[in-house]
C-alpha cells in the first residue's frame, strides 16, 4: 500500500495533462470497483447486500469523493510531491477526529504537540507560494483541496473502523472495497459531468497508461490493501503509510517531472514528518 500509493501522485499529475480531474477519478474507481466485484462474484464470494449499501455509499463519498477528489483537484495547481506532503497531514486529522468521537482514543499532550509541529510545517511549506498574486490564490485553492481530502479520508477511515466493529464485521473486505470504489466512482462521475468535464475529456497513450496504472495498481491493489489494514490494525498504525508516500512522491516528481525542490521544501517536509512522529503512539 505504501509503495504503490507513493507512485500514484506522479501518475495523477501525468493523467491530468489531458484528462479532467473528476472524470479521471470517476473512470479510475468505477472501472476498478466493477472489475473487482466481477472477479469476486466469479470466485463465488458473497457481495454486500442492499442493506449495506447506504453505509458504503457514505464511505465512498467521504473517502473517494472528498478524499481522492480533493487530491486530484489539488494536483492541478500544486506539484505532485508537495501534494503528497500536504496529504501527509491525514494522520493529524485522523487522530484529532478520532479523539472527538465517542470511545475514541484520547488526545494526549504528545499528540497535541505533534499536531502543532505538523501544521507549522505545512505553513512553512505553503506560505511563500500563497503570497504570489493570482498564481498564489490558485496554489492556495489546491492546498485547501488537499486538506479537504484529508478531512474526508479521516472521517471515512474512522467511520469504517466503527462500522467494521458492528454490523459489517463479517463482510468480505475486498467486496466492501469494491462497492466503495464503485459508488465513489459514480459520485465523481456525477460531479464531473455537472462541471461539463465530458466536453474536454481526451486521452493519449501517455495519460491513458497513467490512468490504467491508477486503476489497477492504485485502486484495485492499493485501496483494497488499505481497507484490509483498517479492519485489522490500529488506526495509528494504518496512518503511518503517510510517512512513505511523500518521500516516494517527492523523489519521483523531482526526477521525472522536474518539479522544484529546495531546502525550504525539505525542511518543511521534515517538520511535518516530525509532527507525525509525535502524533504516533510509542
């Protein structure tokens, strides 16, 4: 999950060269969800019944509609590596939201300090860019989109764990992931068509290959691995994937897409990761 998702930021940036953001997510997740559901059905696995669809739809809106939709929107104006660093704040949101929930893990002084350190790193990362006129406003819009993605992902992850401990404890985790992706793809499709993205959809060999990679590796493999981890591991442990993703994304974005990377970016990213280390329980 860590290795695959670290490469998806590069693939998203490449796919955005000709494919509009929401329709890209729609195609990716609709195809991936349908493909996985068909494979499971052919293997004789039981798929979620209609009674489970409403809660799965809520999960899809949070984790895919907001989570993935926010990321692809952000990458229109924010370099792929920086987007990965911004999305690395997901553990902060996950821990904070979980602490507000009934029976959630309490907020400790160590975790609160980690939140402050991590968000100070985000400010250090984005402050110079957002002061650059119109381009700065576009960049700020991308930063906000990335944080909305984090909030949606954190809410969905928390809801998924609580759902898994109750009525969904006996569900096939792959079947659940398939329906979440399918419903999420449909949500993004509706949003993309409402924006008129269908009129400027175009695919070439380069962007088509990136979209295929996102569909198979990023969605079928990565998302199902994440769903499995959420069901079987503590949420603080699952959130550690965000340590690896930014490193891979920054390296690939710098080497392949020639995205800018300087000392300030490196220091800010290190501060974010330091905040994550504090948030994590020992």
